């Protein structure tokens, strides 16, 4: 499935467009989600989707700080660049996880829904594939840079959909908060018939791409922990009432 993901990702981004967008200073590298073998073991297939990568690629390369999106724009072999970013994703999620509110929630979903403690047994995605100065490109880019933001959104939509379509999660937790709902609705095929708002702005439940999905606030919002716990309980009720289907390989 890594090869499938790589092929899909490589079809998404035109490097000429990338060079233009990379002129905006402070953009992170491209978040290209991979998959660990443990994803296919244990309980139901589960994915947790955050808002944006927040400078996730700022490790070192040959002893130097990464160049963010500029590195992607200047890559002589863009497919190899994407493969490198996928390996970075694997290293982050298939080994002991960083300490953060997001990954604390991730581990709870891993334990309660996927029924696994193995690193990488829950898929990790992001709504937006690029961040700006460790923050949101949605907030950080100016009105004059709207054309660049539109391109980032176009790539983000295609990359996230590819990740969902290849990995075929049965449950998706979008911890993206209501401020990102316009992007969520634009990127994901939401079945409005099955959509149920449990608590306005806090928790809604729906079907998307064949998966049972929930949208809550981001785990950094501690006052919304009750609603995230309820999303997990609703997912557990669904697990108890329905069989687990194998992915179509």
C-alpha cells in the first residue's frame, strides 16, 4: 500500500505550481501520509485526522535544517522527495509517539477502537498538507496570497482523499474544530443523510467514503474532552453492532 500511496501522491502535485507556491516564505514541507504494517492487525481500521502538520518536517538533513517547501520545489526527483516525506511520516507514527495533546488522543483511539498498543496501528492524516511558520496556512497567508492558499487546498484535498481511499479506514476521527469545517466539507464526500449533529460546533457524526466519521474540536481544546470521549463511545457502539470488513487490496 505504500507504493499505491506514493503513486497517487505523485499524480497530485505539479512541480511547476509548487515552485510558485514555494516563493511564500515559511511554508513547511509536504505532509505525505504513509502506513505501518500494524495498521492491518488488531481491531477495526482507524484514522485520526488533524488540521495541519505544524512544521513537522523541521528535523535535520545532512546536519542542516530542512528547507520546508523550497526543498520540494528544488528536488531533482520529486517522487523521491515524496518517498522521503512518507518515510518521515512512518518514523513519526511507527515508533514511540511524540508527547502532545493530539497524540494523547491518538493513543486513546488506538487503545479503545483499534484495540492495539502497537505503534502505527492507527493511520494519521492532516486536513491541510502544508503549514505556515508552524501554524495554519489558512491564517498565516495574506489576502494577496489567496491564489497560493487555493493551490495548497487543492493539493491537500487530493492527498487526503488518496490516503483515505487507499487505506480504507472504517472509522475516521476529524479533530479539526469548527473553524476548519468549510475545508472538511470541501475535501471529503460527506453523506448528509447520515449526518447527525450531536452538539453544535462540538461533535457531529456522519458517513464519509464508506467510513463512520466524527468531527470534534482539536485535542488542544481541553474543555471539549467530553465530546471527544463521546465520539469514541459512539464508535465503540458501532463496532459492537457491525462486523469488521477486510480492506480491498
